[in-house]
C-alpha cells in the first residue's frame, strides 16, 4: 500500500512533517536492527524546509544530526571527528569542491548521500552511495535513510570483535584435542588463549558453545597468527550459510545491546 501519495513531495515541509512518524513506524522501510544504538550524521544544507524533514526522519531512525550550513566548516569538522552518514545539498554553493575533498583520507566518510535539484549537478557521476532529489519525498527519504542505516551497521558488525571468556576446543588434523579459552569472536574469526604455545599447522576444527545457546558451534578454521604468549587468531573457513547467519545474528544482538 502506498502510504504517502506522490503529490506529498510537492507540499511544503510544514505540511509533510505530520506524515513522517507514521511512515517510519508503519512502512516496510524501517531498519532491520534494534534502535538501541544511535549513529551520527551531518547535513550540509541551508534549505531549512528540507532540513526539518531530514531531522525528523533521522531522529526517528535513531541517527543523531549535526546541521552545518557552510561546506567549509563542514570540512573542518570532518577533519576532527568521524560521522556515519553525510547528506549534502548540491544546490549549496561550495559543495562541488567539498564533495571532491571527501576522498582525500582525512575527510573520508563511510557513506555519502547527496540531494539536489534536477540538472544542478551530475549526481550519477558523484561519489554518492545513495541519491535522492528535491523536493524530498518523505517515503523516499525514509526508504533511503533506512537502507543507509542498515549498511552502516552491517559494516560495523562485519569487523567488530565481541569480547568473551569461554572454553574452546581445537583439533588440528588427527592430533589430540587442545583446550583453550576463547577471548573474542567476530563474523570472520576468533581469538583464543592457549595454556602454552602449540604449533597448529593446517586446518583447525573449532568447537565452543555461545552463552544462552543449547547447541555447540563447530567450525573449520586456520591459524592466522600466534604469539609467544599463547595468544592466537583463527580465521574461519567454509562456513555454511545457516551457521554464518546464526553467528551474524548473535553478534548483532550482543553489539546492539552492550
């Protein structure tokens, strides 16, 4: 069902704000993740009517907002702090140079969302991950910003390591079982602490049981590194889609609730 009529985007922002909460809560574009966590964003614009719409939607998605009307000041802020999403109004003077500066390392941001009127800038050739044009449609903005939020969280979760202290069993080839302690866990591997350094060449079978889980996880991996203190990193190999999904969900729950 179309929750917001197409003509809605043509109305002034003051008439559109009443629709935002309804769309965020009722549409199919709500984030897949829990809203316990707040992300950060910057909106570079002087179009206060559109800014008010974006502020309301971002707040509903638990994304903090910093409004900056001057591209030069926005660039200075990005050299001193990190943000998760950047929304730039390409109708604003100075944004062309500002956008070009984003790929220079210190100004890099994980996600850029650009809005602008037709013909003002070639959005297709820009560095934007997502694009929407003015006047902003509430439904389109909710869809786009929800997708952006999920993308940001996916990136964080992919590399996040959750600290643990659990017994883990390691078996290398036909050798006897080696007992160790699991110290951290991620989607791509885990860290362990051995009672003493042990050579573990080749593939390693890893078995452990997560908290609040009834069934132990049994995974294949390989030693990525090991030090003289008995600390080691294991990289997962050939994980089934079902196990990968379950592990991803468990890690997401821990990340968003701790």
